[in-house]
């Protein structure tokens, strides 16, 4: 892992730095490159703009590791509202949640009840709830809870992190459920014993797992691929594999984050690919923002260039 990425990931856990960053106008301007605003109204407005270009959305209220049942309840109610308001607005808008935002640290049963509530609401409006993946310490609990809810509802999907050495085994174990799976590279600070440290190895595993999800026997079980990456070379290889397997462009998704590679998003959508953009919002943005920078430290210079006067 590069020094700059390690430093950024370390910084994402420093509460004092977070408090200082949130007070600085400079940092708040930088964050606006990656999120349209701190409230749901801003996210919905951005979703309407994207839908005009044929791009669907995922709504994600920022927050994690809540310490009370009341906070978990508030997060769950907010996501129920996002599902309902997105559907009422005619948006193809899913939601993405972290289980620690729904109370996993407080009580696993509470988190499960809250996820089932969201699955029920998503089912009622024909939408999907993505269960986001957090650091490796949460993977077993996240997979187990997702599995329990998925057995009674197809309105939930799961994020898998390609940099984890265990990821291929997790994918194979989940395939009998016929799930929607969202592949990401991974954005947490993990030891080499847990995660591939070299970018080339992560890319190779990402492509391998995406290719597995494009295979006919996997698709017959109902499993669906959402490939979440801004790596255009990797996207091109996934598209090539899909064509080689004769998978129509509408049977898998390419996902990106709001504010990153906007031209690529529009170009892919115009070419007939299913593109979905994750729009984050909320006041608890510091750890999320720094992890976004750590995913690709060149993003730091991207932000600085766009903050300087033209």
C-alpha cells in the first residue's frame, strides 16, 4: 500500500481532524465535488438530472457505527423516506446502507429488524436495498445477516470487496441465493494477510469475479453483476468479457460515484450500458470523503485543481 493512501486512511479515523475539516470552507467546497449537498432534497435533485441522461442512481445517507438504538431508528426511517420519495419522484433510485448505521454495533437483532424494514419498503416500491460492506472485522456478520434477509426477500443486494483475499469464496457461497452483487475494489486499511496489497492483484480479482458473475450458469440462478469502478480500462475489459459471453448490456450494471468521471458515465450510458451513480449526502461526510481520496490518491490533486480559480 502506498504511503499517501496509508496516511489518508489513517486520517479518516481521526475525529479531531474530522472536526477541523468540517469547519473549513475549503474542505466543504472540496466535498461538493463528490456530493451535491447534505440533505435528501439535494440528492434527489441530482438524481433527476442524471436520469435525464439515462443514468440511474443509488442514494446513500452518510453515517456508520451509531452508538444507540435511537440513532439506528432515525437512520432506518430516513432510508424508508428516501425509498418512498425517490419512487414518488419517478426516479430509478435504489439505496445503499451500512449495517453499523442500522445498529449492528448496538445489537445485531436490531440491525436485522431494521434491514428487514427497509427490504419491505423497497419491495413495496419495486426498488433495491444494497447492503454496503465495511472493514474486514464486519464481513462475517454482514454476510450472515444479508443471507438471512435475502432468504425471504429479493429486494436486497450485497456489496463485495475485491481486495479481500476471501472474496472469491464469499461469492461462490452466495451464488445459490441468486443475489444481486455489487463489486467494489475496497477502501479500508487492511493488513496484507487479509487484503491484496498490490493494485494489479486487486484488479485481477475484480475482473475474475465480474467474469464469474457473467457466466450463463450463474445468471440462470438469478445472480446479477453490478461492477462499481472508475477504472476505464477495467470497465472496457468487463464489457469485452460480457460481449464474449453474449450477455446483453442491460443484464449487468456499471456503477460509479457522483462527481467522478462524469463524461465517462454519460458516454457509457449513451452507448447503451446500464449506468448507476451512487449519490451520497448527509453531514457525517468526513471519514467517507477521506476514504474516497484514499481509493485513488490522485483524487487529491483532482480536487485541488478544481478548487483553484480558472
